[in-house]
C-alpha cells in the first residue's frame, strides 16, 4: 500500500512540474496547464502525507 501511495504521489508531483515545460514550449494551452497543475497539487496533497509521515514516525 505504501509503495502504491509513493508511485501515485510521484505521478502527481510530475503533473506539477512537466506541464510548465510543455506550456513554455507551446505544446499545451494555458487552460490545460492550469488543470494539470491543479490535479497534480491535489493528488500530491492527498497521497504524500500518508507515506512521508509514516517514515518519520518509525525513525
């Protein structure tokens, strides 16, 4: 379960970084960029705390 959360959170993090380069190159529109950034941010905030804070508790 923890590995699945890590994978999903890294995908969400990629959705916050990669669209910036795509809009810079002119490959996607500004509206698509904003939608991908929003989806990535929400995905990261939902998935990341569950595996990040678990590791700190065990240390």
